[in-house]
C-alpha cells in the first residue's frame, strides 16, 4: 500500500511539474500558485482515498463483529482467561472449605449441650468456627462472581464441582468421614474432567461491553430461549410442584436449574458492567445494569427456596449430583445461545468440552451415590469370599430353604406351607397336596 501511494504521489507531482515547466512571465505567478494548490489537493484526496480503502479491506476483516475482540487485545484476553481460571479454582477451594468450618462449629455447639440448629437454635452465631466458614463461603462466592467477568461461563460453572471434591477430601481428614474407594475414584475423575475442560474451553470473551451484551440479548434466539425457560419454570412452580414434588426430586431441581441459567448470565453481565465502570465508563447509570441486578437477586432467592425444599425432602446424595448436571447443562446451553462462547472452537475442542463435562458428572455420581458404603481395596476380596461362601463356592448353585421357617416364609404367599411341618433340623418339608378353600388364586 505504501509503494502504491508513493508511486501515485510521484506521478502526480511529475505530471504537474511538466505541465507548468513552460517558461512564463512574472505576471503568471498567481496562476502557478493556484495550480500548485490544486496539485496538493489532488494528492491529499488520493492519499486519503487509499487509506480509507485499506482500512475498509483489512481492518474491517480483522474486526468482523463489532463486539468481537480486535487483534491488539488478544494478549490481554489470554491474561484475563487465566485470571478467571484462578478465581474459579480459588472459589471452589473457599466454598469447599467453608462447609468443614461450619460443620466443626455446629459439632462444637452440640458438644457443649447447646440447642442445635436443627432444633431451631442459633447458638452457632457465637462460634468463631462457624463464622470462619461463613466468611470463607462469602469470599468464595465473590471470587466465583468475579470469575464470570474474566473467563467464559462454560468454564467457570463446571469447575464448581471441585468444591464438592474439596469438601469430601477435607471431611475425611478433619471430620472422620471416611472416603471409600468409589469416592476416591470420583475425586480423581472430577480432577481429570476439569483438566480436560480447561484445556479445550474457549479462551476469549465474546462480550466486552454492555452495548454488545444488549445487542446479543435482543437476538431472536435468546428471546425464544428466555420465553421457553420462564414458561417451564412457571409450569413447574404452579402445576408440577403441588402434585409431584413430594415424590420426585426432579421437579424442584428443574425449577432451580432453569432459573440458574439466568442467574449466571446476569452475573456475567454485571461483571462486564463492573469492568467498564473500573475503566472509567460508569455503567450504573444504564437501565440494563439494574435489570441484570434485579434478575440475579430474584432468581437466587427462588433458587434457594426450592433447593432447600428438595434437600429437606430427599437425600443429599440424590439431590447434589442431579442438581449439578441439570444446572450446569442449562448454563452451558444459555452461554451457547447468548454469548456464543463455543463459536470459535474447533470440533475437537467442542468434543473435548463435552467429554470433560461427562467425566465430571460421573465423578460426582460416584462421590455422592456410594459415599455411605464401606468399599475399599482391602475388603474387595473379603466381599467376594463372603458371596462364594454363601453359595458353597458355586455362584450358580441354588439357595437352600431347609434352614428355618423365617427364611422361606416370605415366599409362602399362598399359604401352602404348614408351620408344624418345619423343624430346625434337616427334616424334609412337607407340602400340602390339596388346595385349601380359604386360598384365593389370582
């Protein structure tokens, strides 16, 4: 471009000089000055046109979507990704540790013969251990909130599973809650899945300003998604919950997960607003910022309400893994539609993200579903021997019912066995050969 401009400039000056090189009288000075001015005007117009064409053809191609990140900011984006990753990991560490401190405070209260929290007592408010756990949890939640401003939501949300891992490991160390073999395998799978997701996750932010976020919110795809999710949540609250929630945990979990996707999107939007505000562009004068704040607060309150209902009626080992799967899935779908965080990923990275997510799900399931079982490498062989001993060493041999009456009484649904025909020895069991009138066959 520089060579073409130089050639054009040289050509213009040469042609004009040749045109005015004819000897003229001193009275022609004014006309020469006018011609020189025209030459300079033509040159400037030519140079300006070339620059404009260059910008249109090159810089516009590099920028593409006005909301996308320009090439000069790529290095900064890489730095922000690792900042967000560090915040997400520290959030899991703080939140996982907070459960241990709060549990220790509650145990100390129970040991001192105080009124327990489950009985309506509030003595734990005087325990410094409980307050330490509360401070750790608040710190973790703030770190998690800040992580959404720097890293993609499809990375930050799945890494929340590490808080379950931290809690399980610390519980086995400080609360004497044994972590069995399947639990240890689950922890390893959580770490493996998280590592895979970090490697294959998107490294760049797709939204860097509130104006770009507003443009994406107004897209038809996200509007349809919002209508569908709100309709599903309302249907669950007013129709499914009164009828089926007492016997199926999926109802409450579905309500929490659908609203949770809006919570994460709102948190990410507020993170963008805070970043712009700190850079000198106050976004708290914008109506969009306050709407996002209202959405986050209202959705969190509803989530807490229905999540507590689910935990009150169903086992934690059932609620926790199902909620993680549903909640994270909804967040990933919302991020794909709104932020298009996977838009620049290759097919390999997309598959890697899905595989990492599935591995984390499997780890959470093993960690929670079998946590009360006594399974270890030491007793695996013992359990096998017990099964073989029960069947006299033959796994295919039939089970004998000549022990006592209680072993086969449950099988006597038709009342065909006489009690007096049963003995504690090896006496042969006598069966009735005639049908009884009082027995009804169906």
